[in-house]
C-alpha cells in the first residue's frame, strides 16, 4: 500500500469521474497541499491518476501513453502491455507506484506485479485512503442518485477525514 494519496474512480451509466487529493507527504511531513495527481491522455479520451512515487508515476504515465499510441487508444490492451513490460523490465520493476486509468467504457488498476484489475461495480481506488474512498463511493452509489462526480467528491471527503495522508484539496476529471 502506498502512503500519501487517494485516487478514486466512479463509473455509472452517466459517465466516469476520477478524483484525487492534493496532499504530498514526505515521511511524516506534509510538503504540499494542492498537487494534481490526475492526467488526461490520448486526445483527452483517457484519464489517469497515480499513487506512489511521483517520479515513478510520471515515468509510468509516459510508458502508458506510448502503449496507448501503439494500440490506438485501446485501454485494456495498452494496460496489459504496460503491466507486462513493468513486471519484466529490470529497471521498471523497481518503480513504486500504482495507476488508475479510465476511458468511456472501462476503469482499470495497473500494478507493477502484473495486475490489471477492473472492478465489478464501477468503483475503483488506489492509495492509502483508497479503501475509505471506495467504501464511501459504493455506499453512495447504492443509496443515492448523485452523479459520478458528486459521488467521487463526497467519497473523497470521507477519505480525507479518515486517512492522515489524504486531504480535501480535490482534483477531478470526467468523461
């Protein structure tokens, strides 16, 4: 598990929203409050967020964008290709980050051990506050008629109230 962030994606028939907190932590010190850990890719058709080391995540985003180009924007194929390279490459294998990516049809978590995971219910989260945000989003999804963006915002607020490595400076991207 990575300390220092929460990234959450919520998907419904209305679309997908991805939210991330802004806190950057080094050890036990908050270094920054308003970082953006989300990125639009492939002509704004794909959104992604990261948890873990920033430099490692930027390296992975660059690799992922290259895979998206190689596979003409096909999210699952690009994710599997990245996970395979990440796991087998001696240098990439040492990168400490997770990616959460989404397009209009799928949401995937990509890890360095070769995992490419799609949630069953359209809610996925990574980072130290991910479990809190995911639980809150699932409860809101089942019991309200809120939009994906509103669910993500409220769930991120719950994570910020619970996880010491997550704050309430929320960035949001939607498709």
